[in-house]
């Protein structure tokens, strides 16, 4: 059974930082394309950051230079380091895993609120 468990969300002031974690079980994250999506109230879900199995990364223009996706193979965990947070970053953040053959998986999400 595949599980992606996100943690690290919460309330943070504008300009602050948070690190989200995605602990995976049932898959090996280094063999999957891993990503972070988010969905703000009343908006469509969007891809924020992704890391291919080979390690290359991509970011949405809105978070470039502020967010960093990383992977700890030993812990089988993916992270999203978020800095210089803005109110518009408020959303539920989801961890995702993609594999052409083995399937796609989503976590349950973690809430991030950026507010003073």
C-alpha cells in the first residue's frame, strides 16, 4: 500500500519560511517523479515544484527563487523548503508521486496559511 504523508504546514507571517515534508511508504521516491501541488480556495490545483527521478527540478514561475524541492533517499522523503512566503502562497499543499508504469499517487495534503 502506497502512502504519502505530508507534514510541516501551519500558520506563518508574510516573509517567513516553512519546510514541508512528504514521507513515502510503499514506493521508492528516487524511482518516481515527485512533486508538490497546491490548491488555494476557489482556485485550480497547480504544480508548484517537481523533481524527476534523475534529480532535475522544475518550479512554477510564481515560486522560483523562493521554494526548493529536495529529496532524501535514505529517509525516502521529499521536502519543499518555502521562504519569503506571501499571502498568495496560502493553500493546501499536496505531495505527489508519478510513474509511467507503477501509477500516480497523492498525499492527503497539509494546510499552509500565510497571514499577519
